[in-house]
């Protein structure tokens, strides 16, 4: 059964509440932390969490500014250092005996940052379609819709928009598309449908895009400091994680175990049974 919770996190000048959902035995000291992508939320992992809950306590937070978590007062705070600090506050509250990390896209980058620290609490790391090279092509694609804050007259219209901007998720059922839409949107007071994320998250993203000068972002020094066992999932048609980078990730740093998911781009949703079993087998090995 799913439970809801929250933890208070610190930012310069105040605090904010980070919401999460969790599955499995609340007293199980073996914890899997599942962290979502840029504009997504923790409910993306419901299917994975249900399966893993037999062996782990599975905790799925909404990163600040997304889902049910509070928005930050300063757009410049929407950055990996703040997200990492928030996650460490959550980890401290959970007090795990064993901590595994499953991170999709941005969630994987946060995990890389924490796993690279000398005294990291992460025992095993799953990187879902993300690595130490973020391609300029994917940065530009995401920038085309991020922060536009579109509003829609009906749920059907906003679900259609989610499908249109997420072709990399691959072939999904209508029920899966509905699930991936329902938890990232809400109906405003005027009856319009809008997304459950702070449009201000685009500020730091655009700054990073400008700083990159239209080039790929290179985080190899961070990746090379990771020592824990690492599983790398790659959508075979991904434009964010190239096959060249993925192969290089198996040869340096933690020497990740690579599994490519056919028929998918950025990023595997971890909703299909075969994808879930790949993650489960790695975490239980």
C-alpha cells in the first residue's frame, strides 16, 4: 500500500517541504530511493515501486518545485546542489541501513553527484538514460517546451500534449499515458488544466544552456569518482545518452553494467515488466 509523507529541507533564507510517496514495510532498513526527471514526479515509479516493495522500502520524492512539493522562492535555487542537499535531508530522515538509488535523467544526475562523494550513503546506483555527457541536441529539445507553462481547456488536450513532447517513452498503453499525465497536472481554479511544476525551473536550465555555448555538457570527472556498483539503462534511440557515451561508461569510473532498451528513446519509463525486472535483478544481486 502506498503512503504519503514529507520532509523539511533547508534553502538559503528558509525551508521548504519536499513531498514523497513510499511503498513496502516502513521499518525495512533496505531502502530504494527513486528520483524522477526534470518536469516529472515521484508517481512515475508506481509500477516499479509495487514490485520492489516485496524486498525494499521504496521512497519516491517529488523534487522541489514539482508535484506535491513546495516551490522555491528564488529560481536560481533550482539546481543540482540544492536538489542534492534536499535528498540528503530525506536520507537522514529515513536512516537506511542500505540505500540504493534509481534515477531517471535529472534524478540520475542528482544520484551521480551524491554517489561521487567519498562517504556516499549509496550502495548501488541505477542511472536511467543519463550519464556524464548531456548532449546539446537533447538540451535544445527540452528547452523548446520547458517553462512555457501551457494551459489547456480539457484533460484530453493536456494528455495529448504530454504524449507529443514525450515520444521517447516508447509504445505505451492508454492507461500508462493516463498515469504519466494525471500525476503531473491539475485543474486550476478557472477550470483550465496546467502542469504541476514551477515554470521558474526553466531559469537555471536556460542559464546552463547559455553557459554550455551550444556544446555538450561534460561531467566525466564526477562520474569517474563513483565507486559503487552501477547499472546503466539506455533507450536505444536516446538523444540524451549516446551509445558512445554509454559504452565509455562501462570502461571507466564504476564500469557500469549497460542494458539497452529497444524501441525507446529518452527515457525508459520503468513501467514494463521486462524493464522492472532488469532493475530488480540488479538491486537484489
